C-alpha cells in the first residue's frame, strides 16, 4: 500500500490526517499522551509546538519518528493495527531543494524491519519503496487534465518556511523553472511574535496568529490583533515583490496558490493589483493527495519488484 506524507514545517499531512510537526521525547512512557511511539528504547509523544525549521530533514531522526506517527495513525484509521506492515512512501521536497536532496531523502526513509510500538501495540514496518516528488507540482497533479490547453500558469505553494514556485505549460511541468523562497508563514510569524512581545509584553504563538487570521475569537488586545493583520498584509506584498524579482509576473500569467499559508494570505493576494487571476486550492492536504496520485500512477508503470528509492 502507498502512504503519502507531506512533511511540512508547520504540519505533517497525510491524505486523511494532519498534526503539528512537533514531538517530545521521554525515557519512560509519557503521561497522559493520546499518541505515543516507543522506538529504540525511547518514547515520543506528539506536541502542539512545532520543531525548529530544518533545511535537511534527514539530519536527525525527528522526521522519521514523525513519519512513524503518520503511518501508524493511517493504519489505525483503516482498522485494527497490524503487527506487520509493508508500505511504500510517497513524499516531497521544495522544488528548489529537490535535486540536491531527493536521493538522500528517499534513502532516509527506506528501511526494513523497523520494530516500534504505537500506543503499546507492536508493529514491524517494512518501507519498501520511497517516491519523491516536487511540492506544489504534486498539489495540482490531480488537475493536470484541466490545465491542458493553458499556455502558462504559475503554481505557488506558500508553506511553513518556503514559498515554492513552478511553471506549468499546457498541463506539463516546465523543469527549467523551479524556485523556492524562504518567505513562508514561519518567517512572518517570528517577526510578529517579536513585535508583539516588544510592544505589548504579550507572548503569542503560531496558533494565536492563525486564529486571528481565521477570524476566531482571541483574548489579545485589539491593537495586537491589528498589528497581526497589518503584518500579514505587508508580508503578502513582500512575497509578491520577491516573485517579481524572479520574473514571476502575475499581472500577465495566471496563478494557482496552494498550501495552508496561501489560504491565510488569500484576501491580500486576490485583492492585489499585482495579481490578475488567481485560483486557490483550499485543502491543506493537497500535496499529500498529489503524492499518492503520482505514486499510484508510477507503480502501475513499473515492475512490482523494482528497487526502492524511486524519484520523480
């Protein structure tokens, strides 16, 4: 079976699930944890505080442990947790990092006989093949038929840390244009957190900022709320300016915006004079859904006993 995982810097997403990209380790079983993994003599639980940004997610075991959570939760969703599971993974990387990291990323996950426990239930996991695809492209992959006949369109994925930009021509990816900018939501949030702390002495986090942008009630004072909204509008303008520096002119070429960040910025992007026509994919799991679509299609074209670590 194929399990698709989008290893976001803010959220880990599968086709049916998502959770904060945060774990905490214990030397004994964690108290009151709803989800816990035991692996190689240690315990981990999910937490609502995201991990610091990692350019190379293979640098330590954090993202492998998050992957164990994602796989176990998906297996549990399908019924009774098996004692042994053979899976193929479909994952992705920012386009600007893809060529440099795709082989390393595949090998990081490709493992046989991984023994771990999920909520005390033992599992032997075999990760046979790993398919790696560019983010953003994967999000629109299920729609490529609708994009046939469109001469040019930019796909812009605003994520936790990166803004990924691709060009598609007549429904096909133009490999000559794949860029990643480090102007995602995390960089904006860090600036907002510092400003509110300095001006109002209030400690806010990513969740409070997101609540404000989603129109939810918070207890922070109105001036701080307005600062958040003004900062988001300004950051949206910065993203558009940086895109223009890359010769991404959205006044002449339409765009599809994807990613959780794109939905936060939507009012400021679609109302900008620098954006002539924009569509938005609202589902934050769009990349994971695309990874699954691409991997399933690729599997049908390859022998069942092909080697692992397959890449786009």
